[in-house]
C-alpha cells in the first residue's frame, strides 16, 4: 500500500506590494523574519494582510516594519493585536550592517516587496530601493503598453 501525500493548502500563497515596482528601482533583496503574535499569524494564513503602504526603518540598529496592515483575527478575543502596530524584523547582523551603509551613503530606502510563508514561518522580502522620477514611471508604462500590444498581435496571428 502506498500512503497518499498530503497536498499543501492553497488558502494563502503570498501578499505582494504591487506599487513597489512602479514607485522604485529595486536594487538588492533580503529575506527577513517577522516577529509576530499568534493572532497575526492566523490572520496572515487567512490572507488578511496588506503591505502596499508599508516601509522599513532602522531603529537602534534593528529594522522595523511600519504601516503593514494585518487585520484583527476574526475568531480572536480581547487579546487581539493592533492591526497597524510596528513589527520588528529578524535579519542577520551582516545584512543589517549592509542596510545601514546603503541607507547612509546612497540615499536609498527599504521597502517590503512580499509577505509569505516558508516552512510554517512568516517571512517578508525587503529590498533596497531608489525612488523613480515621473519620467521613469512614464517610460515603464510605455514599455508595458508596447509589450501588451506585441503580445496581442502575436496572439491574433495564431
């Protein structure tokens, strides 16, 4: 007899920050753990999180995630978490030093790109980013439209 393999649940894949690639040039990416309470993890597993307006700051040499909205757990009690509280990120010292140097020298910012589960733990992908000017955004939009038109033309030919 062969045992059936348990299929992973598809209720949560990841939460993406779609605005980040439009607003910023993304330079270097890092993976960080997030210090959460139990009801926050349950809300994230249910897909009730948003990081579109979130950002990361270094406080006392440690990265902290601000403005990430994780809804209060629906089946929680009076000990539910605050949806917009600041959340410390867990990053290696070497990476923290790299972030500090980049922020001081180059005038970059740290933006969360996606929030996801990895082996049962909540992780956030953060990146060093440089802000785009208006003409850069227009150029990206034009390239996107040109690609879409080319794909449509190819699809019609088939």
